């Protein structure tokens, strides 16, 4: 099973976008049990905060789901890891240290892949044995990854 760490924006985008979007395709892999997604209390809190932003209210008016439903979906798709004591005093994402949480999650669960569209995180590219990729690169490489080859 492939372990991945998605960022909050990827998850939200996947939940709100059409069925053929790249981010939705990644969520579908998780729902089909082809990948396992991991997060932490910090990423869960960030996701909940984003869901409640006024810019997303248009989706709640047009869609069948509510912010509360999206938050429940997060809990159903993402395994929450405890990252206390992981990578303490290490700054991986120089431009946005708050994003170090993704690397802490990956170390905690043994994931080798962080999927994000965040430019500051993407600049890292690789930290120890963890690769940082955009959703499209992950999907384009999924068959190789599934057979054990990373990119």
C-alpha cells in the first residue's frame, strides 16, 4: 500500500472539484484503497479552517454537502498521526515553517510522498527519503510507484 501525505488544499480541491480533476482522482485512489492518506491534528485543523472560509460558501449553496459533511469526509479518508517529537528543531520548509508538519507526518507514518501544490513545499523536492510532488506528477507516476519505483 502506498502511503501519502496530501496537503489541506489538495483534499479540499478534490472534494469540491469535478470527478475528472487530478485532485479528485487522488481522493478516488484513497477511497479505492490503492493509497493510504495521512495527516495530523495540525493539518486537520487547517482543513477545518479552510472549509469555513467565506470563499467556499458558494459551494455549500450549490452542492448537496455542507462544511460539516466535508469535515466528516476528511476524517473518513485521512489517518491522523501523532507527530509529537518528530523532526523537532528541524526547519525543512524555509519559506513557511508551518508546512514542516507535512514532513513530520511523513516521518511518523513512513510515507515517502507528500502531494501538494504549495510552491514553498514543492521547492524542497526531497527531504531524506521523502519526495514532494504535484498532484499531476503523482498521478502520472502512479503505476511506477505502485510497482515500487519512486519517480
